[in-house]
C-alpha cells in the first residue's frame, strides 16, 4: 500500500469520518479510513442515542454506527483497522504512519474524536452507558425526577449540573478540592444550592460506583478521611476531555491549549491538505449531529482542495 497514493485518508471511523466518506465516495473520490478501536467511535458504545434527528424513539448507538458504516461501504469507502502514529507532508503528498508503514494520500481528514477523562474507580467502566455518563445533553433526560451524582468541580461540571437540574430531583456534586468554576457559573449554581436541589460536597472523591439488578444505585465516597455512601440513580462525570491527538505532537499541526485541532472556516488545519472534523476539532460541540454535519462540510472542502490540485 506504501506505493499507492490515495485521494484521501481518513483517520478515525466515527460518525464524522463515516459521513465524510459517504460524501467523498459518492463523488468518486477514492477514500480509505483507518480506525484503531471501534468503528462508530463513542457513538457505537453509547447505549441509546436519544437526540439524533430522525429517530423519534431514539436509536441504539451500535445500530446507528453500523448503519453509517454500511452506507459508507456501499458507496465504496474502504475501512481498515490500523493505528496512526504520525503524520507529515512529503512534497505533494501527505504521509500517514499506519502500524509503522507509510500510507500516502493527497488529502487527509483527522476525525479521531476525544475521549472523556475518567475518575478510574471500580464500576465506572462496567456501568458506562448503564448509569455512568459523560454527556448531560445526551443522557440527562433519562433521569427526570431522579437523583444524580455529578463528579467534577470545573466549568464543565458546574455548567452541566445546572443543565441537569431541569431533570433531576436532586444532585450531589462531588468536588475533589474546591470549586474551580468561574464566578459567573458559581453564582448561577447558587440558587439551586439554596433551594436544596443541589448539594456540594467539597474535599470529596468517589471510590466506587455500585449497582443492583436494575442499575447504578449508589456511590461510595471519601470525604476528609471519612467513608460513606450516597444513593443515586445515575452518575455523570465531568472532569475534562482528552483529545485523541497524541500522534500529532511532531506534525507541526496547530493545536489549542487542551490539544484540540485548530481549523479555519473550511475545516482545514495549519497543514495544507489536512482537515479535521468532529470532536477532535477546537470549537466542536461534542454532539453526534454536529459531528456528522462537520463531516459533510469537511468532505466538500476536501473535494474543492483536490479539484485545485488538478488545475
């Protein structure tokens, strides 16, 4: 494969890349996707996607991912498992290092997404999507009139706690040290604390997430050396995102302060011919619907870029 020059290589095979591949292959742009984990990305391991347009009753994440996969393949996309460890430009082509081998292409789309930082306690991985969540917009509505535990003390944790108050009857906010959220967000949270809907636990860490036959039902915590348990119907973790961009550290592609890829209005990165879309892009909304839209937009920009190369 190292002697071939593909039209476009897509790194990642989540909803954004699969959508982009549908668009490029329909226009006879030869497209290869490399995925190192699960085709469909985080969407594929989400129990139910309840806010994706066109599915009034929701859809299983794996089913949505599989349908996107089948559609991309139907139009001619080639999807392979492979770990991309580096990226650089070599003359008129872009070289992706896939499982230690050079793969050359005229354009590249990076759609590797981001992963949620974990608290790494027993029960977190076991109950992911079944009581443990990382997206309030995606899953908050499942907890109407129920009790929740939110873990985190920064802007995202406070912001998402405020959002979850529209559903939950009570929220216990677990903060490792002190609240680090902005003054504006802390002031916005205060009315919910005053009303008793939110209880803030400072100097508190979770030590285990427990469940019964029906799902998550309590969290073990340690606060100032004392261990106890909090009853809950679900746990939301908001301690930050880790973009999947480690492989770009020597590429020269410009990243923002947390490692997300900076792009221009055409979704092109600082390296000509390299584009980014979805949750790995700086400014992304971390929603499947917007990732799909960005994938389509990136594909159109890639088509224009390839047309320019032919002139």
